[in-house]
C-alpha cells in the first residue's frame, strides 16, 4: 500500500502519525512518502527516525494539500493509496479492515473509517453528504450540528450508519488507484479545503462508490497542523474552495439568479470570517503568546 502524508511543521503530530503506521500489522509492506510543504529540514530527519524506509519529498514551497498529495500519489504504484493527514493516528487493524472492504466491494473506489477526536467524541466530518444550500446554512450556523436529521443536518450524513456515503474526509482516504487514474487526481485549482469533496463527487459521477466503515477508527486531531485559528490565507482558501466546488458541479444546472445568490453568500461569509480571524489573531498576539494548538504558520 502506498501512503501519502502532506506535512507542514507540527513535528509532534507527525511523529505520532508515523508511529501509528509503524505499529500496524504488516507495516513493512507500506510505502510511505511524506511531502514536506513546510520546507523544514527537521522533517526529513524525523521521518527517517521513525520509518527509515519512508521517502520525503521537499517541493520548496507550500503547494497546498491537493497538489502536494498528487506528487506523492504519482510517486507510487501500488493498487491501494492511503491519503493520511499528519494530525491522524491509526487504531490497530484499521488498514486491514478497510482493504477488506475494497476487496469485498469492487465498485468501491474509496473508503474511510470512523474518525474520533481526542476526547473520544465522533468527528462527524468522517462521513458527509454533498452540500445543499439548506445543509450549508445549517452547518455554518451551527444548527445542523445539533440535529439528528432533516435538511439542516444534511451535510453530516446523519442517515448513514455504515456503507455508501457521498464523501469521507480528506484526513483519511483509502483509494483504489485505478479509480483515481480514471477520474483524475486532486483538482490542483484548490489550494486547501474542498478538494476531497470534489474528488468524491467526481468518483460518484464516474460510477464509483465511497464507503464509510465505522467498525474501525482513526484519531483525528482537528486543526492539528493548521492551528485552531485560520490565517487569512486559509480563510480565503476555504471560501474559494466552496466557490470552486459550486461553480464546477452545481452552477451549470442552476439559474444565474440562484448562482449569484450563492456566490454573494459565500463572499459575505468570507468577509465576516476574515474579519473575525484578523481580530482573534491580534488578540492572541497581544496576550502571552499563541494558545495551545495555534500555529500561526500559514
């Protein structure tokens, strides 16, 4: 199995991620490549210290998630490709079970496990539906996160317990290489955010299923590498990703009036989020230093 990890500093998280791979049964069969978006000389040494046979790619620029992942994917040749974030850790037996899903279901192009947070709670981003206007409103307003069902909770795919789902999270995607080669790799027009949803959408359009398998787990430390407060660049990337996804997949089938309404909503939310980010970062800078989990690096 080829394993692609896109790293950006956060060495403690990366070390624990690599250790969880090393401790998996059959880890000697894993072909691990770490793409170092941070250009940090310490990253390669850390990788060698935990997994001596792993490779490190240093692109000498922050390429973003999709483009960096594509570098790692193209380097490998195995029939299975694991896209694995450095803020994740594998539970024992997770890879074996997910490979079994691919073997049992030849129409599944991608599979993801249940994602849990450090406090043991469920990370609902592990299973998602393709966004709708109401679903997005419910999600961003926080209302959808408290509901068990209905259109406002649609984005969290609350109706799926196990099996086919619209999308799994880019933090952990085990993919069939032939499916990736058929639909194309990540769209490099996304710098960060929404490229995972875009890939799942293109798989669905090509007839491949995406599978959610909650019988096995992975730990996902939210914002474990990007920091708890998004930088202006990340705020822009997040909202541009929303715009690009909508424009690519929804806009051609909808009226110009609806499209402009959606674009205006995205722009308004981006402006508000950017203002909040700038203010929060200024407060943190004036305090005793960054709070735990805040990197300020991007």
